[in-house]
C-alpha cells in the first residue's frame, strides 16, 4: 500500500506539474499575444509623436525664417525707403512739368537721401534687389540732370534737342523705381 500510495502521489505530482506547465504556457501565450498587440499601437504612437515633433520643428523653422525676412525688410525699408520716396516725388513732379531749377533741387534732395544710405550695413538681399534698382533710378535722374545742365551751358543747345535723352532717362528711372518697390516688397515673401 505504501508503494501504491507513492505511485499515486508521484502520479498526482506529475499531473499537477503538467497542469502548471500547461497553465504557464497558456499564460505566456496570452501575455505574448497581448504584447504583440500592444507593441503595434506603441509603434504607431511613437510614429505620431515623431511626426508631431517634425511638424513643430518645421513650424519653428518657418517662423524663424519669416522673422528674418521681416527684419531684413524693415532694415532695408528704413535705409532705402527715404531714397525711394524722394525718387517717387521727383517722378510725380515730372508729370506736371519742372523747370531746370526745380529739377536740380529735386535731384539734389534725392542725392542727399542716397548719400545717407549705409550700404555696408545692408543685407545682401536688400542691396542686390531694391538697392540696385533704386541706385539705377537715381543714376538715370542724374544723367538727365547732367544732359540738361550741359545744354544750358552751351550757346546753341535747345531743350528740344535733348528732350529724347531726357525722356529716355526719366523713363528708365520710372521703371527702376517700380522695380525697386517690387523688390522691397518681395523681401517679405
């Protein structure tokens, strides 16, 4: 009987061990299958988080670039703006007609504004865009002034003979003023 009892006890022990192993296997399978299911949403969450981080970084970069453009525009406008305004006034006064004295005064006013520009402090985008166009307009007005002034100094020169040259220079100046204004506004884009 003792041997039978030990055999039954051993059988019960083995049976219990099989049940524990089976239960552990089932538990491991359940845990493993849940782990796989929970990994996928976690990976998706990580991907969404990385996407948000990238979007935030992109927005920060765009805002920084926009702030830089505004700073360049503001600096350029404060330096080039007075010259452009002076050139625009001269252009508007030409539409109603000017004598040489009034034209000379207007070119002189523009010259003062031109000489006040600190070109070395300007950003390259300002110098290469609105700065070059404003300078071209100013130079066209100066060429017209020189042509007119030379004619006044000559005995047989009439303003009718230089009118085409004056008109050509004034037309160039008008185009360059428009180009300078577009280039200045383009600094914000």
